[in-house]
């Protein structure tokens, strides 16, 4: 069946979405990593990537690293923008749990037409970030560091959640339940290297995080925090 709006198939859009997420998190994109994220075998992922290369959406490097072409970047930004709008609609208008919005948005993002996309954007007042603090494609991200890089006594404002972490609903619920969300200011109380944990204080409440969880939160860097 021919796709409406001259878009890639939903399967290809899923690949573009995950490539975009990995690149946004500063990771090198390889077929094995992409296959794990999407939940398919490496040969299946590689076959799809070869078709995407044929269609001018990706470039496959000599070391099998994957890069988006200009056409691929445009298509990836389109699906990402629709995903963010779906998340915003779910959270801001429909009252869906912040922690569940990422998964739910995947169910509807492919069906959003350009006309509906414009209407949702206007309804939401032209948002600039998703509910988890990630900027819409084409918009700048303020200077940030990972929470795990901070030292005891450091104070910062949470900027957002790493793209990959949004897939972990349990982690997202933990962050929401403990108030560790974009815009919240926190202080590092303790970094315990012996058991790989970090204790932070936010809104008068102390929370213990494993360092892998702390690596999933971005905070404003010192210069940005002073001027915010």
C-alpha cells in the first residue's frame, strides 16, 4: 500500500527515529545497537539499513557506522517532531502519565498527517521541548552535563532525560515519583563510589540513584545555571 504524505513506511520511520535518538545522545550508530533498540536480529536490521541506503536515507560507513543523509535527517526530524507533539498532547491535554507518554506516543505518531500536526502544534502553543525536556528538532539545546558527572555539593537544574532512557518506563516512573523532572533544581549530597550510587536532594527530599540512572539525566552546566 502506498504511504500517505510521501513518507517512509512505519518500519523505516522507526529506524530513523532510533538513529536520531542515538545520535542525539552522542552515540555511534551501528547495526547491532540499532537492532537491540528496535528488537530485531542484527541481520534483519542490516537488511533494512541496506534498503534505506538504497533509498538515500542513510550512509553506511566502512566500519558499518550509520549516518543520516540530508534526506534521512529531514525524515528523521519529521517523525521525531510528531513523536514529541504526540507526547505533549498526551501529557498536557489528555492527562496521560509523564512516564507512559513516550510509549503511548509511538502508537500514534505514524498516523499524524501534516494538517493534524499543524493543528496540534497550534493547540499546544508551539512547544519547544517534549515533556522530558528534549528540544524539538532544529532547536538548540542549552549546555548540559550528565548528572553522574557532578561532585558533592554541586547544585544544578535538571534539563531533561536522555532519549534512550525514555524507553525504560520503570525508570521514568521512578524519576517522576521522586520529582526528578525538567526544571527542578537539585543538590548532590553524596557520591558513593563504593556502591555506585549518588544521593541528591530536590524539593527538600533526598533520593538515592544508581549511577546508571544518574547518567540518564542531563543538568544545566555551571554557566547556564547561573544565568537561568
